[in-house]
C-alpha cells in the first residue's frame, strides 16, 4: 500500500468517485427513457464507461487504504432522474453535457495538482475520456465546441428555478414586513398581490431584455465574421482549417474541407459561427425567455400570499410561514441541479436564507410601524 495521502486528496477522490457513479446511473436512466435505438445504445455504452471510471477511483482509494464497495447514486442524481422521467430525456442530456464539461475541468485541475502516481494517471485518463463524452453528448444535443469552456445555462428549467426562487424570497420578505407592521389581513393580502405582480413584471422584463441583448451581441459577432469572410477569405480559410485540425482531422483533409466550405459564403459563415464563435441556432426567443421567467416568478411570489386567501389571523400567518419555508428548502434542492452541491445542503442554505429574509422583513416592518405611531 502506498503512503497515506492527505485527507484533502482522499476527499477529492471520493468526490470524483461519486460523480462517476452518478453519471453511470444517469446515463442508464437516459437509455431507459430514449426511444431512438442508436441513442439508446450510445447511452448504454456511456454508462458502461462511467462504471469503469468508478472502478478506477475505487482502485486508487483502495491502494491508499480506503476500501469502498458500492456507491449508490446521490440525492442530486436521483432528483435529476426524477426530472428526466417527467420532463423527458432531452433536459437530462443538456445537464449531462454540462456535467461532463465540469468533469474535464476538474480532472485537469487534479492532474496539475497531483504528484506522480496512480491518482495523477487516472486524472489524465479520465479527463481525456470525459472530453470525448462531452463531444459525443454535444453531437446528440446539437452543440459544438468544447463544453468545458462554454457551459450551457440550463435553459427552460434554469429560468423556472431562478424565477421561482426570486419571486418566493422577495415576496416572502415583503409579506413578513407587512405582517410585522401589525396591519389588517386585507392589507397583507393586497401588499402581497401587488408585490407578486411587480416582481413578476420586473423579472419577466429583465429576462426578455437579457435574452434580447444576448441575441444582439451574437448578431454583431456574426456580422463582423461575415465582413471578415468578405474582405479576407484567405485568412478565414486558414483559421477554419486550423479549427478542423484541432478537432483531430488530418491536415490535408482539413485544408481541403476548409477550401470547399469557403466557396459558399453563407455556409462558411454558418461554419465559422458554430466552430469559432460557439454560436448555434437559437432554440428560444426573448419573448419566451421573459414569459417563462415572469410566470415562474409569479408562482413563487404567490406562495406566501395564498394562505391569506382562505385563512384568517394567526392561522394564515403561520401557514404562510410554514409553506414558504418548505418551498425555500425545495427550491434550494432544485438549484443543486445547476450548482453541483448536495440536495440537503443546498436546500438548507435556501431555508436559512428564507428564515433570514423573513426575520429582517418582520423586524423592519415592526420598527417602521412603531416609528409612525
């Protein structure tokens, strides 16, 4: 057995082991949900490779005195599987692409930081294989480039989670502040509904403007690229050939393909936008982005208000508090899909944030009411 490594190294290896076990589990879920036979076979093969990766880390850990027999999927992986079963496999494909990209960066960092040995060798091997997985998933998802440099934002689900989170937290603080002022229940209800509408409109318009600005930036970049193709096609042809070579194509073949592509300016622009700029065809519109974010915000903001529609007095207050706190934990757990943190820890973080917002809002409302009397 090799000399015992630092505890931080063991923790890092165990983290990578769990990541690989989760990936194997999720690829298996994808295979179960996939109707296309070719893609189903691809996901099965990716699951098998991830299982081999878990064996690599178990071997590294065993060599340094830590035996691990079985690695069940984490709570976060189970949450992703639940979402995939209900929302379809395409969502999970985009999230797995993001995961593979993060693995590449994590393994490359581990490789650079590790001393010579089996752990360093494993990190380099798995970085290469994770990069290949990312490219494979990228072809399935219709994206190009290196996903460990350009990470997907999460699209629809991300907008829903973050819009819901903003509406819930902001309006919970508002409702708590109005309750702290000891006003009539009707005032709490009116204030909560007004806050819900204002926050939904604000978040919706922000989502719309952000998506619109992003598209304008992309349009500007593409326009610049089109002008470059027009005024210096030889330089652009050389750049395109180098991009093909970087992806593993033989030099002569890369040159011939680049020359053929450059004969058609529109095809050349499409290829350069995808390969060089990493800009693919947009699958959504600013209006849709704004609508999704605004509705998700309104739903989240409605939660602390809803009990006042059917209950009165202290019962309504405590019910609103309990439902809002549970919702904070739930949305924190959902955020773990994007942050990579554990479900319980992420949920507790949001629970504490909600508790803090409610406390601050309540005491400020109480203080302002006392000052006005």
